[in-house]
């Protein structure tokens, strides 16, 4: 999921994405060397509503999470 400034923006599942995780890894692995610890930004399933096209600005706080793995929060400085 993804939250911007305390507002839920995305709460989709990887199974709803256009390309599956396996397909993404296969494609990337044919073009670059993937190593343990690499972070891959996959994009999201649909549903960003009023935030579509919005640019992040100073002070915006973003939180993303994966159920069963953890949560990461960053603030734009």
C-alpha cells in the first residue's frame, strides 16, 4: 500500500498489476545483473484518484508497505 500525508492512495495487490513479479524479474534479469538487496520499483495497480499527476513537494510524507514484510516512511526535504 501507499499513503501520502496520512491519506491512503494505493492499497492494491501485486496480483492486480499488468505484469507479474516473475515477468518483471525475468525482463530485468535479461538486461541488468540483479543482486540480493536490489530494490525494484514496479509501479502500482490502478487507483491513485485525486493524486494522479501530483508532484511531491517539500514536507510531503510517504509511507509504503507490504503486508507481512514491513513499512517504510520517508519525508521530502
